[in-house]
C-alpha cells in the first residue's frame, strides 16, 4: 500500500469540485482565502438571481480564487511587493523606449 498525501491539495493538479453552489461554498470554506466564503455569500445575496450572467460571473470569479490559492505561480505573483512590481514595470517601459 502506498502512502497517501495528508491533504488532497498536495496532489499535483488538484482541483476541488466546484460544479454546484454547494461545492463552491465548501471549496471556499476549505481552500479559499480567509473571508472568501463570507464575501461570496454577501455578493450572491446582493444579486438578482434571475440575472444568470451576473451569477455566472460571480461564481467564476470565486472559483478562480480557489484555483489561484493552489497555483504556485499565482501565489508568487500575489506575494510580490509593490516596489518589485513598480521596478519591473519601469524596466519594461524603459526597454520599450516609452520614456
């Protein structure tokens, strides 16, 4: 018998099920950023549920947040300081000859 990872998110390519609102709520509670579940509920409560485009956009945004939480490159980008991003943008502007 092989040892299993302690947490499903430790498996490469892990994606929690988020095909229903109940699954998305569970994913936000378990794997989301702190406060995501509460913010999702507040935003969902404020929507007109007959506006399916708005509901879809909201659910897609929060699904993306869960996926971002377990994407190493995404988390690295979020961890960058403002000064680091500013320096990179200034360098790119200079290299492009826009200054």
